[in-house]
C-alpha cells in the first residue's frame, strides 16, 4: 500500500491494511481531531445522538458539582487564559451582538399580522437559544 498524507497534520503515513480508506495518521492529536470532527457531524445529523450527549453532560455535572469552580481556583493560569480566549472569541463574533436572556428592549409592539422569521446572521452569538432575526410583514391585518 502507498503512503498517504494525514488530513490533520499533513505528514505521510502508511495506512493499515484493515482500514483501506484511512485518512488520518495514528498520532494521538490527529486521532483526537478525527474523533472531534466525527462527533460534530454526528451531532448535526443525528438528533438522538445529540440528546444523549446533552444528557450525559448533565449527568456528569450532577455527579461532580463544583468541579469547574475548584479547577479554576487550583489553576488560575488556565482561568486567566480562558477569559482572554473568550474575549477574543467574542470579538470575532462581534461582541455588540451578544444577547442576554434578561435584557428587555424598548422596541415597538408589533401589529397583528403574518410575519416571516428568518435568521439574520449566522455569526451572531446569543445565549440561551436566542436568535437575531429580521421580521418582514407578509400580511397586515386590518383592525
């Protein structure tokens, strides 16, 4: 069998005979990347898998209360780096568009009618399932 180029690191590797379509080398970092991408695709395509992942995460948090607070206390460098990284991620997502669930707006009350709800921007970052949308009046009722 001929050498192949690893999709993750770009290094040449000899694929295993048992895996004729192998595209990642055996390096742990490359295998983590392969698994991460597989899980991401699986979560998008399989709602049951996504729900099982969510339930497993919730169960772990319930079994390990206070784990992350303790971890941050014991690892202040990690916590500081994470805060800095989050500021960078927020800047990429246009921090002015972060929505919070307890923010009220002074937007005018909409008239009765039929509206079309469409996502405005895929790069918008919102908490708690909030969407930034554009409403277009399709049909206004006569009052």
